[in-house]
C-alpha cells in the first residue's frame, strides 16, 4: 500500500518525531469501557502523559487503577445500561441516543471544569464529543479498528467480504450503495434528534460522530484497501496496551507454538477454545490457551502438548508463536500481526467478519467461518496455515512496519498539533 493511496507519511512536522512542546497541554479523553475501545485510548493517553501533558481519561471504573498508573487523571464515565438486566432492571429499555444525551449532560460539567485544549473521543463514545462542541473545544475521533466509512464499489463495512478483484465485482457492490446510505441516513436522523435535545444544530453529513478536524484510525495500513483518503483521516498504526501480567511458560517441546486467544465476551461458552483443545491435542504442535478468567462450562481433557491458563500477556507471548487462533476482534488481531504472527481467524459477531476478511486480503492469515467451526475443521485450518510459509512472511512484514511506526507516538503528534491550533489535519 503506497503513501499515495494512504494517509501515511503525513506527520505534523514532516518526520516521525514530535517537536518539544512549548507548554503542557490539557487533554480530555473519553472511551467506551470495553477493552477493544478502552485499551487503545489508554495507549494514547499514556503516551501523552509521558510527554508531560495533563491528561484526563473518562472511561469505566474498572480501568481506574490502570489509568492512574499511566499518569493520567481518572474520571468515571456514565455507565447507562441500554438494556435491562436482572441486576439493574429498567422500566423500559434505554435507547442508545437517549443514553448519549444523558451522558453528554453528565460529562459537560467535568469537561468545562477541566478546560481542555483538545478532546479525543472513541468512535462509540459521543458524549465527550458533543460536550466539547457545546464548550467549543476542538475534537478528534479515535477509531480503534479499520476505517468504517464505506467506499463506492467496495463491500459495505461489516459485510466480511474481500475487496473486488474485477470490474464486475465492483459493479455488484455498487448495487448496495443506495440501501447502505439509507441506513446511514437513518442513523444521522437519530443523532440529529439527540443534538436537538442538546441545543446543537442538525448535521447534513453522514457519519456525524466522526470529527471533521482529525480522525485517528488505529489499525495497520496493510489492512486498508486503497482509497481516496480525506486529508484529516490518518491511519496511525495499532494503539496497543494491555494490563500487567506475570510471564507464562509455554508447554515443553520443540513443535511450533500456537496461542489460542478467545474472546470470552463474544464466546462465553468457549466454543473456539474447546474446538482447539480437542482438535489439536494430537498434532505435532505446542498449544497455549487462555480462558481470560472465565472457565469453560464443560471440562475439556488436555493433551500432553497443551497448557491452559487463566490469563497471559499477549505482548510477551505472541512474539514467540508460530500462529494465533482468535475470533478476529481487532485488538487481538492487530496485536498478533504487530508481533509478526499469522492468524487463523474464526469470526463470530460484530466487526470480526470484517477484520477476518481484511486479514485474508492482506495475505497474513486464513479464515474459518463460525458456522463451520468443529475440532476437525479447525485442525485443517491450522494445518493449512502452518503449511503456507507466505503467511508467516507477510505477517513478519506487518510486524516490521508496526515496530518502525509506533502508533501511539504518531497519534500523539497529531493530537498535539490539533491542540496547538493546527488547521484541519
């Protein structure tokens, strides 16, 4: 992917290092508390705090200790349940944009008190952005995954389809343009109703939750097909952070080490973990798996080549692996590729199918559809991945790019420039 077709290479000062700041900045960050959203923002905040800036991070209470350990001021974000639960019953479900209005009214006083030079908000966290607009503070958006804005003639985001290779394929995808825009227009109308309730003007553009000043796309550029990039949108590379963890020894032996890194939130019954433990027990590999502190509902016999732990550090483990098996959540996928590991992706829900399609398009892994997941099919997918040296070579290329282009540093450079009065980036 060349710089001509991507937003890479547009650093604030023409280089990779930021200029020494003239003064410390006040920066307000806000992110949804799911790890896939909270962790990238934490990586950015840690970099900004290390540069001497006064950083306030509003997110869920579960990350308070980590935020403060990184040198930031923590503020608890409103955690409005959108759906009733047994523990938190509601008289009626709370609509997403109703929650946004309430959260904006809660966040605005804290933002006004902080008086930040800039606000950076997660793509799912609109309250800080709307509060910043009310307080007339410049705003940047952090997208902690691939860029979601559709491109004419390309598959719509989240379809999980690879970019077309022929003119006929592009023509086919153009047929989806009208219904996709209709759905986006409905979302715009819902956002405008929330804006009306906050005394903000209506927007005519789609994707009104994205900043028009600066958008940081925290993914690998090799996962982004060529397109005409807006000048203010920058693919900065993955923003990687993880909680501290003690080292874990892999199973003994000399076979290739395979890490099973499941998403427990999207696969609570550990179907992927069970398929891996059953399907690879007799393969000539070493298998290391994490339950992420959620034990399987049914006991699974462990092969002699297997070790299962409650928790482990991906950053310490993945560089020594020959292959990573995961659901293709963006955080896990990006961490694996940044560690030069090819991936077997078994996407389940959300944006996982999209991430898996980008992985295959980039030539750094294979995809196994969730509906086809069994111990047998997973074993064949692993054999196929290990037998294709080109996947490992491509993953090594992506890992080398990530090492040479620290995402947090690039993103922090751009945030500093916006905060210091930089024009649209």
